[in-house]
C-alpha cells in the first residue's frame, strides 16, 4: 500500500516558541501556528476561519526557531502529520491530537535585524523533500512535556 505524509503550512506564531531538551540532549521547540483562510459567501460577505496547528521542531532547527522567532511572526513549515494518543488522567478517556513534526522551515519576514548578530540570520533550515538527520525516528516519544 502506498502512502505519503507531507504538510506545507504558512501562518503566524500564536505564542513564543517553547524550547526544552530531552534527557538525551535533543532540542525540542513547540510552536503554535495560526493559519487563516478568507473567502466570500454566496451573498458576497467576507468570511474568515482560523486553524490552529501545534508544530514540534527538533535539533538545531528547534534552537534556530527559538532564537529568531517570536509570537505573531510568519513562518513557512514543511513537515509531516503525527497523531499523538494518550489516556486522560482525570477522566480516564482516550485522547488524541493531530500535530505536525517540522522537517524544514523558512522565515517569511526579516523581523528586527538589530536582534540578529551581523544581520545574517538563516533564511531556511533543512531541505524540503529530504529526510532530516536532526529528527530522531521516534521523535516525540521521550519529550519530557
């Protein structure tokens, strides 16, 4: 059976990135992304919907994102869908969350260049369409949060 798992999103960060490290020392950045969709209904009235997506970045990419991005900054994310499942400790019900594991990204604005040493902030990290060596095969399994 053939399968393909690829997601490309452009949106704005809903909060500052949360950077933490696994017990093995791998950097993990959790970011929230708001992706807007605008359209006009049959009567011509403008409509808008926002989709909120949780994104996990690993390794050097996580550190770069944490260093250079803040709430409300735009970003292009290239990654894959991942379904997390767990038992809710309060209700004992099964819970699930569909998120994105970042494989590469691109900054979409220059931001405040005065914060960036020598104005040489990286524009991209990772190569779309190629496996990323910074992402462990069991990414997310030993994340302590």
